[in-house]
C-alpha cells in the first residue's frame, strides 16, 4: 500500500507528465506555424520583387492613357 506522501508524489508526477506532453505538442504546432509563416513571407517576397525593381512607381499604377477622365 502507498503512503499519503507517495500517492501525492505519484499524482504530481502524472500531472507533470501531462503538462510536459501538452507543452511539447504546443511547441511542435508553433514550429509548424512559424515554418508556414516563413514560407508565406518568402512567397510574398518573390511576388513583390517586380514591384521593387520599378519603385517608386507602383506595380499596378494606371498609365496616363488608361486613367479615368476627371
């Protein structure tokens, strides 16, 4: 039979294991999110490349012939 102290230690160890498992899962999800974010930023950078080469004119700026009359 377990004493009161041993039982308390066993309960604390179980909760500690659950907590560590939850934190490991959360960190893995965060790592995945950061990887996806880095990929998204890379894709946006690749798409924005033509805009930066024509700077300061915007990429989709209307030309004077296609501008609406005022």
